[in-house]
C-alpha cells in the first residue's frame, strides 16, 4: 500500500495498515494536525470549509475529517460534492480560516488525499506544510471538551455562485458564446465535473440539446484513467471524430485541469490550454505571464509577441501563484491544463478556463483545430531514469549543470538547460530514486533525442561517481 506525506498534503491508497496507506487513523491524525496549526496561526477564526470530488472513498473520508475538525473546536461548512476551485473561492467568501479539499486529483480510484488551503483559499506554503507534518508525526494536538465542539452545516449553493462569478468577468462574453451555437461533448470521468461543466455551459447560453455528456454521473466509478491524457480519452475522441461537434471538453475529478479536443478528434494539447486562454487575455490586456519550468515555451512566445514578459516558476501551484503575485501576472498556470486567472482567484480553475476559451473561440470565428494551428508548434517529451538508492542525485544534477555551464541554466527547481528554442528540465523525485526529464523542441523526435542525450550524460556521470 502507499501513503505519501508531503508539504502540499497527504495522499494515499485507501485501506491497509496505519502509517502505510491512507487509513481512517491517518486521516484523523492529519486533519487534527491541520486544525491545530490553524488554531495556532488563525486564533480568531471559527470556520473551515470542506469539499470533495466524487471518488468512492470521499463520503467516508469527509465524515472523518469533519468530525475531527469539530473535535478540535472548528465549525465546518461542508460543500459536499464540489470542485477544487469552488472550495478555494468559498474560503474567503465565508471569511473562513482555511479549507480542505478531499481529492486525489488525477490519481486512480483507489486513491484519496487531503489538500490544504489557507485563509485566502490558496494552497499552504512549504514551510506551513512542514509544520503540519511535524504536528501529525508527533501527535502534537489536543481536542476540546464537549461544550466547545464545533458545529457542522452543509451548503450546496457555492457551485452556482462560482459560475455566477465567472459570468460576471468582463472578458467572459455570454452573448458571443450563446450566438456561436456551439455543440460540445463533455467527459467528466464520473466525478463532480459532470455536475459543474454542464451547469457552466448552460449558464453560458449553450443549448442543453447541444451538450453530449460522457461519464457525467458523479458515481466515483471512473470510466477511464482520470488523468486527462490523449491515451485515456479514446471515447470522447471517437465521438468528436464521428459527430458534428465543435469542441470536446475533458476535466479531471476535481475540475482544476482542462483538456480540449478539436472537432476532428485530435487533442488540442494540455500544454496549449493555458496558451490559448493566455492568448485571449493578452489580446485584451497586455501584461506578464507565468508558468512552471516544465511547461511549454509557447506561452513565452505569445507573451513577448503581445508586449509582455514571461516568467518561469518552480513546479507546483503554490510556486506559480507566488511568482504571479510578484510579477503582477495577468494570467498564469501550468502546462497540465491548469489555468490560473487572478481576476477571479489564485487557483487552477477548469471552469473559468472553459468560459474564457469559449469566448475566445466564439470571437475567433473558426474551428478549434484552426485556432490551434495559429500557435507556435512545440512538442514535449517526458521521460524518467530510475536510479539505485545509493546514487547521490544532487551530485549527479550538479555534474550535468557543470557539463552544460555555457548554456543558460535555471536551478530554482532541479536543473533546466536552455538551447534557444529547446530546453530540458531535470527534477529529482522527493519520494523515489528517480530523475524526471522533460524536454521540448519543435518536433517530438528532436525533443526525444535531446532527452536521450541527457539520459546518456546522467549514466556517464553516475559511472564517473562510482
């Protein structure tokens, strides 16, 4: 079984022994640690917001978490079946001290996780996460006496409110979307996107009869691997190819990642979800953009062409958000289909990504595939090299950095080496003896060759060090 504790939360496979997988005991300990940390850092707070995706273990884990929070003295507002961005927005709306999202994101059905938010509705920092892990490991928490137990109430209005906030954005044009008379296929992998995405589309003026729903019953029985990669999306691609639809929309179980399918069934490319939305924003408001070091440089190209500046952050949403604030970015996110639009909130949000993309497409007036053809053409090759536990990964990365010292190098998160229109990013895993290698070029073959060259260099460096 598997239990992964990290600064961003705790996730694991349901069942098994405590400390080895995500059991009820582990859930309670971690929720108590978070509630205790909040009590010490937000002493005036009274409320924590809770929400979950539709996975099978969600109801059980939710009841454990809500009862634990009450036991530490917090009032709980439970949004029930919701989305990650909806919970993020509900935290400041409720003036809550924090929030917890129960979702393992794109992980398979047997996984679940607790993702932790601060009072802004944003993910906690690395330092804060480390302190919560310490509290959990040392069981440094206390429960309140019976007369001080927190209250519990449900609220199922926030998803509709979230959509209202999206429609109120100046760059979301409902009239243009409605007039385009789009025909759309939605694949929500049998999670909460099956509720949220059709609700958003109808609010944008898309005719209900023009929405084909695939896997939109929030049963938690995922119809396919929930990570929205092309190899997992055969059903919707087949529907697009055989039908007369304009667009296919795919979201992950907690609706913070957005993948798009062209009218001919070809993937738009997760890397290009952010590129397309940013293109629309930059056409209306010149400014800076941010993505992480493992995302396509197509965002840099369109940003500089529009007169703005592009900045690369370390991998991780909290790092992207921090840099977006520092650089006052008008749009940002991650190349996994994560769009962060600060005018709404600082979190990846597939729903606002859909609304902005549909507005862009309606005003563009041509097909999705034609829109995709207007962007710089890059291809990313994703690889990894497994190492023996005795290998000093930091030393190996240092050797690679020295070998390519004449090239522009970024070391804020592993080692990223620039080669004009190409790059390679090496990151070590925090949980396994693995180096992940992402490379990008104008053709996939060139990107793959670049990755293989770096893998060869790594093997040579290991041989030299042994």
